[in-house]
C-alpha cells in the first residue's frame, strides 16, 4: 500500500534545513522523518535528551541521514534559542521551523488547577512564539522560509475537558495569522496544520482510551482516525514550491470531524 509521502519526488526537500520541536515522538517525529526522507537536514528538539537520542538513531536508520538531536524546553526562550543556534552552527542555515511541542491531559474546567492551565499555555502557545521569535533572524536570511505551527480542531467547537488545550491552540492559530502578515515581507511564510484524531499517538491513547476511540472513529465522516503519514504529507506540501503562495492558512486534516454533527445520543 502506498504511503501518502510516496507522491513526492525523491530529494524534494534537498538543500532545506528544518528544526522540529516535539520531534522525538508522535506526529512531529513523523514530520521530521518525512523531511529527512525527502532530503532535508533535520534537527529534532524536545525536553529529554535520551528520548531524542533514541529517536534520532531510529530516524537516521530509516532515512539514511544524520538527525541532530538537541534537548530544550520551549518554555525557556534561551533554551530554544540555543537549540536553533546549534542547528545553524551544524547545517549553516535554517529554512523551516515546525512548532509541534505540546502538552495535554483531560480535565474538567471546574477541577483544572491554575498551574495545569498555565502549563499547557506555556508549552503550546508561549513555546510556539518563543521558537518563532528566536528563529526569525535566521529564517529571514533564507528568503524561502516557513514556520509551520501544529494546532488542533478543539477550539472550532466546544470540547469538554479541553479548555486549556483549546485556548492554547486557538492562540496558536492567531499567532499563525499575525506572523504571516508581519513577516511575509521578509520571505517567511507562516502556516498551520490542525490535525484531527490521529492513530498511534500518545495523545489519542490518553484522550480516547479503549471503547471511546471506536465511538469517536465512527463519528468521523471518513470513518477512521488519520495516520501520522497523512499529517507529514501535509507538512511536506506546505514546505514545497506548490504552496509558495500559501501563508496565514491553517490546513485542517481531520477526515471531516470538525464539521460533522455528532450522532444523537453521543455523550462525552
């Protein structure tokens, strides 16, 4: 069976340098793998060096390319700036920043602590801006730069138990649109991807355990969860020349979930 990534020509991203936050696991690991497979130089960033080292080794074996692994907490502006500098020092430039570092958990709003709310905002929203701001001076030198912010569809409707993540992702979409307007003059496109439920990710294991995942999949017009490679293919498209006139847009990849009315009787 063909992968969604098979439609792209070999070495389609040769000459590009990308840094992917959250790149050690899940969707962002898939994006890092796709970029490397298609010829880009890639740095993956997350908090835990041991997780990054293991992922970098696996990705190198899968793609045949060196993967730089730099531990940094995106909540710390100095740390993410250092990771970006390490990438530029190693590869000579930076063309693409993928902001995918995220935190989430299920919590009723009435029981959500201020610290819990703040933590998700700090990782998802503040981390996205801190990384973009730290990358700006390097990206403007590229003249063919992309910031790709990974969002979600939670805030397109009311989502129980997700007020913290919904607020963070709504903020990320706003950052995407505002930076696209401000930084277009510097040759920097800013786009987003809003994934729906994606199979084989830690997020879905936590947010839709057991029978809940089956019920959720049945409510999606496409009739299934998405695949990591489908999000990675969207990330490749947005990085490609085919999307050279696309900026400020958040591409929803969710099988139609966010526009569908839940079946009567569905409870949360």
